[in-house]
């Protein structure tokens, strides 16, 4: 629930300011689990699907305000949170890496680069996009 409510509340306040200034870019963080089914993670998957629906709806509703709204959908990224989840269990890490077509985890900087591009003027005609940044993991 917090995956969706927190984004909704942030956007509510961000949009108020950005609409007044006639410009802005919002990038929500979803997940590959927002694009495909993820057995065993129903609540997480549902919240990320809902987040993408919220992003797309807000993009359409704000298309004439100068505010662009997109989402990035990271795959498995080498973060402290993922490291804590894996613990020191090499079997879990091997299993996660096996789900990555490139055989490696993403880097936080790679996700940040995608978000920075979506906020930049180079993405001035991009709104309502759900950008997968997952090393082709969802394509399999």
C-alpha cells in the first residue's frame, strides 16, 4: 500500500507547484513487477501495476500543463537493500543473476541516468512512459 500511497501524496504536492510554474518533470519509481506478473509477490506486484496506472493517468491529465510524468522500472540492482536480502547466501545471488539475461545486476548509477534523462529537456516529448531499466530481464 505504501508503494502507491506515498507516490500519490508526493505527486499531489509536486503537481500543485509544477502546474503553477507551467513546467516540470516527475519520475516515479516502479519495477519490472509493474509490467509482468511476479508469483509470490502479489501485493508488491499489484502496487507497482497501480503505480504505472497512476503515472499514465497523471501524464494524460497534465499533458497541457507543461508537466511530464514518467516512471522507471528497475530490474535487480546492486543496492544495499538487495545485498541485505541476499545475505551471504551465494545461492540466492546466483538465482537472481540467472534471471538477468546479461548475467549481472544493474548499478544504481544506471537507474539514475535513466531518471536524469527523463527529467531533461532531451525527453521533452516523453510523458506517460514506463521505462524498463532492467538489462532485458522482462523481455525473457
